[in-house]
C-alpha cells in the first residue's frame, strides 16, 4: 500500500517509472514527481476495488478505484516512456544516447544503473505493463461511470498518444519489442514504435480512437466499446447539466454551436457503433472455422451444437455474443433514458417519440444476443464483473413495454422478456446486480 518501503524492496526501481521521475532520490523506490507509490500499488488498489465491489459495501470500492486512478496519473501511465532509457532522456548517461533499444539486456553496458540516479533502463515488458494497467483503469472508469451515474475520471485527451495493448497471445508469449528479429511479421514490436513503417509492417494503434474488434481478448473487443461508452456518458451528463444542457438543446440566438443541439454528437457516436458492428461481423466471418461455415450454408443447425465446437470456436461465439449485446445496449443508452423511474412515469411522452421506437428495436436485438450468450456461456462467467449493468440497462425498456402493453405486446417482445428473465435468474447465482438504490415495488407491477 502506501507504507514505507526499503530501498531493496524492488530489483528494478524503474518498474513503475514515471516520466517526471526527478523528485525521488536514488534510494526512495518511488517514481514520478510527488508519486506516493509504484505500479504494483496501482494494481493493488485495483484488486481491492474488485474484491470490495463484490461485497455488501459495493460503493466503498470507488475509494480504492479513485486511489488507483490518481496514482496512475501521478505515475504518468497515460504517457509513453521514451524508447531510450530514463538516464539517456535526462542526458546523464556517459554514452551517446543512441544505442539500440535491444541493447538493454543484463550483459549490456546500458543495463547498469546511472551512478547519479540509481535507475535502470525500463524494459519493453515494463512499458507494456504500464499500458495495460492504464487501459484497464480506463475500462473500469467508463464501466463505473455507468453503474453509479458519475462523470468520467480519466479523459480521452490524457491518453491520446498512448499505444493500445498488444494482443493477449503476444503478451502471454512475451513477444515484446526487441525480443525477436525485426523481419518477423508476427512481431508487433518489430519496428521502432515511433518510427515509420518498415517492411510493410502496420503501425501500432494509439489512443482511444479505435472502434474496431481486433481479437477475443478484453483489450481487443471490450476496450472499443468502453471508448464509445465514455462518449455516451459525457453526452448524458452534458444533456443533464442544469444550465448549459438546456441551453444547447433549445439553441441560443446567434450561437451556431449551441443552436445545433446534440444531434451531431449522437450521429457521430452512432457511426462509431456501426463501425464496431461491421468489424465484429467481419471478425466473426474471418475467424469462423471452415466446418462451421459449411454447416451454416447447408442450414444444418443440429451439427453446430456448442458441444461439437472447438475451444476457439466457442470463444469466438462468446465474444461475438457479448460484443453484440453491449453494442445494442449502448445504442439504447445513447437515444433512451437511463432512469427506470422516469421511464415508467413517462412525463415527457418519450414513448411516443422516434427514439423510443429505435431503442425498442435495439432492446429486442440485445435480448437475442443474450440468448446466444446463455447458449455458449450458460453461467455468465466470461465477464461477470462487467456484464450485470448492461443486462440491467438492456432490460428496462422491455419491461416497460410489457407493463404498458400487457397482453398486446408482440411475440418478439414477449420472447425477449422471457430471455432476460432467464438471464436474471442466472445472475442471481453468478452476478451481483445491486447497482442502484432500492426502488419501491409500485414501480414494478409485473413482479
């Protein structure tokens, strides 16, 4: 935690190095100007936040998450550490500062700590660990902003130049920059991260600007959704600002920016969700095994039972199902209401609007995705920490329709309601869905 550390606690004092790490002495073991912790402390706070969020003191987990976000910012995890060592960057190295980034192994002269600072060059593995830690906190921040209806703590502009994490397979295999030969086409780090592309190798993606699915890992399919969610959260709070929200919606005389309303922002986010949807479909089509493609063309659904699927096929189906569901929920959050009480009261006649009709279509599609989720992940154990709130937000609209229409609801709505009821039954065992304060039973006549 924030307790005192001895100088010898870490083999490498640069494990959590911050770009402004000039405020600590050589034996302090701390990184960053004013930073009162290391990268391990950030991860410790994150673990505490996860554990406490599963207890009856769920809201108390925010204290630990805020500590993690604050320390991550102090350690400047949102900024890339230069390829040169910190010693070279500060101009204190007795070398010329232009050695190869791969010359930082134990036998290299560049691996020796500087006599003035006691720091060692930071490895690519440590750089990648810094990135993955920041993007994990980024994901959780957006998720908790939805759960607790709170503004974002980490902004997109803070990490616009930070590389996105490498894929999970490369991370587990230790395929970092400088480890393999530069001509290896499978090595994402085969080129200098800040240099032009060589040998046709693609550049790494940077910043929260990727809205496409690139794999089945958390950072590859879920991070783009959380990037979009952050914009939805920002838009939601902007709309509900007591002063400026009303001004922009009604328009201000002589002010073109305000007069346009929020339609342009809604359209932009909608396009991002459409981009994600297309990439998800393309990813599924590209990675589906030839056997399953043949069965699909023949229409033989019996042979595509999940018991006969390979582990990779099941993983693909799970990712596509979860990604599809969360995508439709984000559509609902973008054009619909977040508060179930306001939704049921319907004081502004939202039920008669076009946005309600659009949200209803996405709610039915989200329920269909839940049906696939229950097929391939029957105990909802793939992302149990995240899934509850999206299941909840995707259910409100269907329950509203069932309440208003009663026996006149369409078969698709009835089937969707049955699906979400089954999912909630599973959640009683697997998930904790206590995301909001208790609501009087009068608002749930169907229970």
